[in-house]
C-alpha cells in the first residue's frame, strides 16, 4: 500500500460510514506543502450525537483500512490518534464535529464532504501574535538548564552535559519557531522546512559538541551566544518580562564554578 492508496482507502471508508460527515486531509499534504516523507493527517468530522461512539470505535475502523502496528492516543481525552502501519506509513486521525474544526479552508483538502464542511470553514487564518508568555518560558528554561552545566562538568558526566546541550538547542529552536509565528506549530520533522536557511545552518552547527570538559563548556557558550540576543529582542517585541534575576544568578554561578563569562 502506498500513501496515495492509504488516502484513497480512508476516503472510501469514510464515504461508506454513516457516522462520518466529512473527511479532511490536513497537515502539510492538506496545505499542498507535503513531500515524499510527509505523513497523512486526517480530520474525521462526525455528527454531535455520533461523536463519542465513533471515537470509541475509531481504532477498529482504522484497522479495517490500514492495520497499525502502533496506535496511540496523543493526549488523554483529546481524540487525536497516531498510527504506523506494517509498511511504516504514518497517519494521524483527529475526530471532531462540524462546529469544532479549527483549520481554515486553505489548510485542508476535502476527501469526503457530505455536509459542506469545507465550504463552511473560514478562508484563511492569520498568523498569531508573538506570544510573550512563550518567549518568557523559553528564555527562563534556557537559563535554568544553562545553570546546570557546572553540575555535569563537576561530575565529569559529559553524557549529561550533552543532554543539557540538547535541551538548550531545543529552546533555541523553539525561539526560532516562535519568531516565524506559525499558524500551526510544525511537527518535529518539519521545523527545518519553515525556518530561514541561516537559522537552519545555526542549528546544524550547534548540533553536537565533543564529550569533554572543554567541549561541554564551549558548546553551551555557543548556544548561549546564539540564544540570548535573539531572546532579548523577542522579549522586547512581545512585551514579555525578561528573567533578569535568573540571568544574573546564572552568570555569577558560571563565573564562580567554571570561571567562564556568558556572552552579552
């Protein structure tokens, strides 16, 4: 079964199911931005009265179409399911009702539409404002993790230091994504496709450090040099509060324990 076969099979199953009012293709394929590696994101729209029963039976319905070797509900209570087939086709199914579809018409493609669901969606969605809270949380978490560097170095635990550097890189990447103000947060494997080339190169250059004392310190400082100016700029743009007291504490801590100074 190919990915196109999978989409066709789900379309046929939805068309034949009385409890499915519409089946929408979302994600990168629905937006017309997918590539050969994109997964299949589906939104199954049901009547209100049939929603709970369809959610309860959605795994059995999906299994008849494409039996999964992995089936996982993303969050308890949220009817979004991730699945992987034996041929490693990846598909997600969100089960919702007509009034709760949050996508816009330009971001989904109707595969089956018995009730005019697609025509009733707003034509497009504006990019959200830069989130002051998200900028503050990313900045605070970056500084918190950076302050743990002396622990890993003091214990000569460079595996822990590498893990910490990975967490720092995650916050840098999160900040880069926030700056783009995406309508929908990108999947973990789609981040590079939405970032400017310079940001992608920065992440690539900061992806690994030697498992030594010098490597751990130099790698963390390089991440700080990339993160802090951007974080301060986005803090000012968003109106967020900069965690100044935490920054001062981390700077003093690194100077005292490792005899290093953070970049400005």
